[in-house]
């Protein structure tokens, strides 16, 4: 694979610019150390540049970001403390997902078979503002941007002005907040905070890849953020037809198209829709008619 080069940073684009289930691999070279940001499916094809890293800094933990951790046993693993347990063991990852037991059983098969998942009990936690000095003036700093997961962070190569913004991925799908540690309100705050990062290059985990123009970045971010309001309106349209239970709303789908069959979809829909309903009730745009029934 031939990378895109930005000073000390090399970006290896995955299939279709890292469209899920693939992702984009970032490697940062300092005078004294080399680190990788995440290890997506594309990490399998990077070769010596990844094999020689001293550490992997995870922007967050999901199956598609930890593919090569089992292979890179020599490398230290750093992850935000709120996502740490999910990197250390299956039990931690299962709590991170928060799905019912049958769904978790199916997911474990998927993450081990398709994403080569292996636990890293030696992983260590970092906090908001943590930094890594790689030598030669190359410094990486973590900016906590939760919502997608509780520990989701942007990783900024400060000397280069490059921000790896992870799963604030600016895709047409929109924000994902369907797991146990996800939070819609936090995600919306993070979508404001990411604008303030001191950057001139933005790298996403998925699909967009690399953006080098601030106006283009802000336009893509606006479209991405607008998906939340679009989902609010679609949910209200369902409720205007007639009152619905949460089960009925899950069956109609809000996040995924009807017909998408993945083990976790119903669970993700349930958690996401519940958070939307909470916001709409707070705003006075929806109401609980009685136990488990919602109306506009």
C-alpha cells in the first residue's frame, strides 16, 4: 500500500477510503518512536511500517479499530480510560456493546472471525489532554470527544496540524450512538468541539478519508450533524401517524434501512431511538401517553 504523506504522518487508505467494515490506517513517525492510530482491516496490508510501531493509540474501541492488536504484541496499547475495559477483555467489550446475551454471542463470532479480535489486558488508559512526545518535535495529543463511545477521542499531531477524528467520520450514514456507552447529547457537543481543534488536515476512520480544506471540512461536518435533526423529524412523523411503542418504532427503523440484518441492529435502534425520544420529550415535541407508548 502506498500512503499519503503529511510530514511525519502516513495515511494508508482502506477500501473505498475506509468505508466500514474497513478503515484508514494512520502511522506517525518521530525521531524516537513510531505510533499507529487504531488498527483497521487495512492494517493487515500495511506491512513493515505498521509492524515496527512502538505503540498503538486507540481513538476508541470497536471491533473495526482493533484488528491487528493481537498481532502487534510487542507494541504498547493506549486507550482512553472510559474505553479501556473494552480493549482488555471480552467481558469489557460485551459491557461496552451492552447487547442482550444472544446478540453478544453472535457478535463474538463476528469480531473474532472477521476482525481477528484478541484482548489486550496490558492496555493502559489515558485521559483528555494526554500527550505523547515521539521525538524531533513530533507530538500527539488526545482530545476527548465522547458520544460514539464514552472514550472516543480525536488524536492530533500538533506539529503537523493533522487531526485524526475517528468515527466523527462525516459519512452520509450520520452519527452512530447505538451502544451501551454511546450518548446522543454528548455526541452533539462533540460535533461542536471538533470544530475548535487546531488542524488544517482532518483524517476520518471511514469513507471520507482525508480532508485538507477547512470549508470542505465544515460543510461535511454540518451535513453529518444535520442527520440527528433529520432523525428527530422522521421519528416525529411516525408519532404523528399514531402513538407508537418503542418496539414498534424499532421495527420501523430510524438509523438503519429496513432489510439490513446484522446481529446488533435491533439493539442499536432501540438505544438510539430511546435517546431521541428522551430529547423530544424534554423539548415538548413528544409525550409519553402511558407506560411504553409515545405520541407527538
